[in-house]
C-alpha cells in the first residue's frame, strides 16, 4: 500500500496543512512484548532494513499508529500470538493483570493494522480490546495500567474519528484522555501528562474542524500549550516540534474562521518555532520541508487578509523554491497543494498590484 501522510482536510473554509505524529510508545511496547516471546529470533525478521537507499519521506505524518523500531511484517504474527493467548480458557481468571496487558498489546497491534489498511472494523476491534482490559483494571487497584489503557483507547478512538469523520469517536477519545488525566499529572508523571495533552489537542482540532466550531478549536490550542510546558528540545525533540507545528495548524484554522490576521501571525510564529526545532535537532528533513509548506500556506492567507501584494509575491516565490528543491520527495497531493497555493498567491499579487 502506498505511503500516505495526513494533512488536515476540511471544507473550503479552511486551508490544508500538515500535522505531525510523534512515536507511539504503546505500540512499540506491544511489539517488544511479542519479540520477547520469540525463541532465538532472527534479527533479519525483526529490525528494519538499514540498507534501504530511499529515505522514508512520510514518517511521522501518517497517523498515530506508526512505528519505526520493528519491521511492519511483525504485526500479523504478533496479532496471531496475542489472539491465541487470549483464547485460553483460564487466562483471565488466573492472571487478570497479564490478561489485561495482553488485551492492550492486541489493541495496539489491531489499531496499527487498521491505520495501515484504513479498516474501520479493525479500529473497532482495537477499541473493544481496550474496553475488555478495562473490565479487569480499575483506577483504584491498578492506576498506572488503567490510565495507560484509557490513553490507548483514546488514541484508537481518535484515529477512527479522523478516518470516519465521526463525532462520537472524537467524544469518546476526549473522555478516555480525560480519564487518564485523573491519574497522570504534570508534577508526578509529566511526560505522560504532556503526551495526553498533545493527543487532546489533536482530537479537539480534528473534531473542531468537523464541527466548524471555534470553541473546540480553542480547546485544542489550550491543550497544546499545556503540553509545551513539559516538552523540551533535549529530551523530547520530536514531541516538541510536533506540538508547535500542530498548534500552529489549529491557530491557522482559527485565524481563517475569524478572518483574524493577528491570530494568523501567531500561527506562523508557532510553525516557525516547530521548524527551528526540526532543524536544530536534525529531525527527518521532510518534517522541516512540510513545516515550510505550512508557513508559506499561512503567509499566502495573511497576504490575502492584509491585501499585501508584496507578501503575496514573496509567498509565490517561496512555493517555487520548495517545489524546485523537493518535488521529487513530495506526495502528489502535496505537490498539487503547493502549485495551487503558488498560483493563487501569484494571481493575488498581480490583482493587488493593479489596484495599487
């Protein structure tokens, strides 16, 4: 299946822009759990192929259930092993905590397959696995496992909501993340707290676009800014870049909804900060390039709002530079977006120039 990144696609009211997805630690943990069960595993079948000459220019853009530590071919055998274990008659009664952990592992594997194949039924099976785990976990008896399961449930529901444009799934995700935050807090579990805030930001953003609701979009901004209180470049470079970039995306959409140039300037600043983190921390180069696309898209909108011919012309030039330098590594949809934005900016510059 061809690689796909996930721009925010909305009605004509909003621009397309690109959001980033940090590593899914729970999915990595599920695959690590499976690999630990193998007897004398062959490294060739476990670790990614480091001899690949073509870089993957889509990592961290496909969705919440990417993983890069292990080969993707492990998903099928991992699912088979976990499903076989869970089919054992006395597993739940004899070892309820281990049974719940296996349900969690299975849920993450199913969600990764659901994302890979865009399969609604697999997402629902993943959610069902997390719900089964919660039948034997409680906030009182196993708070850490309960919170982690709520988080996993929220992330699967968010992914389903994105794919199906489904309000109920987004609401379910928000409820699950909110439950996780009853255990995780900034003082005692700052990284888990910040990752949950980031995912709340993602969920409110996607749901707000579906609703065309500024209040929900504003909740997204608050959640992202909470996450930024914890993430730092030394320890969480990708999370930091993604949170700045995704916060810029929601500010961008709020600005368009409000026709507010000041809000758009704030979005550009957030994008630029994310781009700076990408460059300084040497994250995959395509993330920086998509950051430049986001910035140029916002500047084109700002030029239109401010009726600034010079800014429009400079933005068209920036899209030309991006297309000339990176066309070979872009998806067709991104090329089409850049060309359309360039042409619109150039036309706007000419129209405004004639009026002046």
